[in-house]
C-alpha cells in the first residue's frame, strides 16, 4: 500500500513521545539495576551511570530484539485491526503518549514503577476504547501457570510472585554468606576459600540468564549442551579467579599493599613472591574504603541522641537487642572500628561557577559541564540518608539495627556485586528496552507500509539506536529521582547484602523464564532488598513506608496508564468532524 503520508502527523507525534517514553524508561527502570550497588558504595554514582550506559546500549543494540511483538503480550488481538491498520497505529500513539506521561509523573514523585505494566495499561486502555473490553485478553487460555502468564491477570500475579520469589532467594543467599563467612572467627580467610566458588556460581547463573533471556540471540543448542556450557563457564571463571584474582586480593586486603593497582592482577601467583610492603607515604588514604561510613551503630546512635537530648525511649526493643557489631561464633567482635568513620568530602565534577561572563570560554565550558554532569554529580548515599519527607521515618534507627560486618570481607564482595549489576543491566537492555521499542516499531511499520505484518514487527537498527540513546540520556540526567528512594531508603545495604539482592533477583528471573512465571525486574529487586533486610533479625530494620509507597505505585500503574490511553483514544475516534 505504501507510506501513509496522510498520517505523517501521527508518526511525528509517535516519534516525539516514543523518545520521551524511552527517556523516562531509562530514568525509572534502569536505575533499579544499579541502586543496590550505589547504595552499598561498591560503585560511585558516576561509575554506575557510565557502566549502565555501556551495558544497556550493548544489550539493546547488540542482542536486543530485532523483532518485537506488534501488541505487547497479545493483550489485544491484532487481527481485530486487520481492516483498519491506521486505527492500530493511532492506538499505539496513544500508548506511547500515556506511557511517557505516566512514567514522567512517576519518576518525578519517586515511584519505581514497572514499565512493562505501564505499556500493558496503555494497550488495555486503547483496546477497550477501540474494539471493546470483550476483545481484550484478561486471562490466558489454559490452566495453572499458563493461565496467569498471559493477559492482564499476569500483572496482578506478578505483584505477589516476583517480590516473594526474589526475597526468598535473596534470604537464602545472604543467610549462607552470613553463617559461612560473616559470623565466623576469621571471616576474611573464609571469604578467600568461598569467593572463587561464588564467582563460578555467579558466572554460571549469568550464562544461564544470557542463554534464556538473550534478546534476539537465542541458543539453538540442546539442553545438555547448554548445561555443559553453563558448568564449563562457571568452572573456568572460578579457576581464573583462584589463580589470578585471589593473590592480588591477598596482597591488597591482608598485607595492605598500597602499591598494587588493577594492572597487577594478570601477574597472579607471581604477586605472592613480592617482598614486604613498605610504609605508605604520609597522607595516603586507606587502600580499602569504609563501606559503613556515616552509618551509625546502635550504641553510637543512642549516644548521639542522648547528647542531643533526643528521646530514645520509644526505640523498638527488637532493634535494641541487636548488637551494633557482628560477633563471630566464638563471641569475638567484628574488626569494624568501634567509632563509625565519616566519608571524606566528595570533590564535585562540575566545580564552582567561574567569575565573569557566562559567554566567556570558561563560563561556556562550565555550563557545558553542568549540562552533561548535573544529573550524575551527586553523592547518592548522602542523598538517601539526608532526604527528609513523609517516607523517611526513623531511617537512622532502622539502619542502626543492621549489624556491621567485617569491612575487608565487604570489599571482597564488592567485585561480585559489580559483576551481577552489570549483567542485570545488559539483560535489561536486551529485553525490557522492548517496552519502548515495541509500540514505536509498530507505529513505524504501519506508517511505512500501510498494512499489518502480523503478530510480530521488524525493528530497524536505527530505532534500537534512537530509543536506546534516549534511555541512556534519561538515566544520566533524571535517574537520581528514582535511585534516591531505593537501596538504603529501604534498609541498610552493604556489598554482601547488595550482592545477595542482585543475585537473588537474577535467580528469580531465570526460574521465572524457565517455568513461564509473570515477573517484573523492578519488583524482583524490591522484594530481594526487603528479604535481605529481614535477615537483620527485626522487621523494624526496614522502612515500610517506602515499601508501601513502591507497592502503591505498582498497583496504580495499569489503571492510570490505561485511563490516559483510553481517554485519548475514545476522544479521538468519537470526536465530531466537519461534514459528518
């Protein structure tokens, strides 16, 4: 039929709002993958954003879906629009408009919502307005899991399935780490024995995730061959870590070798032949940062409030019974210093505004830095701690109820957490970016050809690049709005806890993919964070106000997005026209 030039305005509107949809998807959804790593101080906010940009784009463009569903989850039968493809094009324009508006509002007020459910809500809304509620698939055909893994009911099922599964896996992982490593007499030595195994297990799970949710690149090998690949990758990574990584860690953590850098890792066993470590130069910072800096123990918080005359009589008795410092099985206190340290002042990337005209070379360069870096030049841990609003509660007391474990062990788990966060971001780019790409590719396909291509729509490479870039811009400039309400705002996060959260979420995605369970990555990481928080021994160590706020955002997403999309569609197709 050819290009539908009479609907150029629809294509233009769809293009504009698809960009905003991807922008807010990046700001809202991508931030979830990195919140625990930033909250645990495993990565600075800038480092996390740089890694996120690389991994999300690599996942989106490299292995992202080059074929997308014409209608997400087949919520509305595409054949209902066979006689009028332009009507489906209009519906998808309404979907991206409603999705971008809702995601923008949710990001502004700090709702970490599911972008998958936002798109589903938009499709339900325009479907009801265009073809009636009887043509919307509310529940999938079949019984059992098959019935809840399709249609609108999958949204409601994921509210319970995703956070509970992820929370359970995270609890198991952190409990194993807690009792096999953190509470032992010599936790550093225990960590050295177990770390290669953890790296190998994590690599195997990541390989499984890539084989099952690798976007357009799917494994065509048999299950036996896939299993052999998964085991081989895990064993290979464990061997490499034991041979090359562990000697470097021994020098850095046990011997405090301040002379080593990451460039020395390939030397492997040769590092063990180095001589004694000379004294560090005066004024040199510690090789290992304090991951509990600015987080007060219970004794320190009580002393602080007593000195300030603050009433602590109403503190939860369950929290007051938790030791400020973790003790090993022999009753020895952790090596955490008795006085919680304070984070050193952070140097701004932007710097102070230079004196003089804004149009001078120095002034223009400063404004350029401000435009590029103002969204990432932030101390996210301090923002989470210092933000005071109706969701804050007594966050200091909640954090004080969490034990402080050996800082050297926390540092060792930092690298595992970086590994899991990068993988989660890559798979998000390969799969969840389709929430923005799918509707727009349908708009383009119908406008470009004038007809439907069936249940699947080809996605040109330029759309992947265009919307993938919009997603990264959104994360870079506006992602802090969501991240400030996650991580430490829910419960105290450290590298061991953050690693358990991220790996628990990854395992949930693998299990759900294997058994066809409806889940959302946003809900997985939230459930895992709550599960790890409960491992502190008291439900009071969790900020339930933030959890309720997040859950409320999940509940209202589908109705709000559907209402916006449905109203737009109904008004447009039923509006009076000249001559009619």
